[in-house]
């Protein structure tokens, strides 16, 4: 039986990206800027996103418990995005160059963590370990986490060069991810 396109997960990463972008515009996160990635990192990021969408074409979902758990995880990821965007709004009363308030008191890279959380939600929605493509999707997710960690290391190096001792002090006080120092 052929599964209709709207019961495949391929469009969900694009949809979550658009929602995140709209949150940024609505909340007016003027301080939020992407780090200047190398050309190689930009290409890997684009290929990774397209690869995810292609893999997800082959992963159907049904409206069951996994679907609702996935929706909950995606919603949580979007809330984390929104909290990050709210912290990145212009705050005239805060003269610091390094944002260390809001969610950035708990995680130096909540925006990246939010992206991984939403991707996890999308993957959970298609729960089916009997499908080889689904298992490959989990392997993709593990590789995406490793690449993302590499990107974070690069971003931190750039931020230390850009902000100096203020960012180094921030790195000592706030964990890179939420639970890990």
C-alpha cells in the first residue's frame, strides 16, 4: 500500500525550521547571529539538512503514541528556541556583549541544543525499528550530534577571539550543554 506524502516525515525539518525562523522574527532576536562558518562547514550543514529530508522521505508515520511523543519533543525544542530568541532581544539595560541571561544562564548553546531536540522529535514520530531506513536515521542523528559538537567547538573558539576574557569567564560559569560542564 502506497503511503501518501503527508504521512512521511520529510517535510517536518523544513516546517520546524520555518517555525523557528518565524519565532526569531516575531520575538525580534536582533542579537542572534550565526557564527561565520567555514565554507566546508556550510556545505556539510546544507548536505546534512538535505540528507535528513531525503532519509525522512522513506520514513512514514502513523498517528499513535510515538507521533504524540514526537510532537511533544518538537514543541519542547521550539520552546527552547523561543527562550533563546527572547534572551537575544535588545536589552538596553544590559550593557554586556556576552548574553549570559535567560536560558543562556543554563546552556551556552541552547539554540543548537533546540535544533537537536526538534530533530529528535521528528525521528521519534516515525518510530519503527523494523525499518532499515529508520535505523540509518538514528545513525544519522548520532553523526549529526558529533558534527554539531565540532561546530560548537569552532564557535567557542571564534567567540573567545571576539569577546576575550568576558567569554572565557562565561565558559567557566555556564555549561556548554544543559547538564554537562
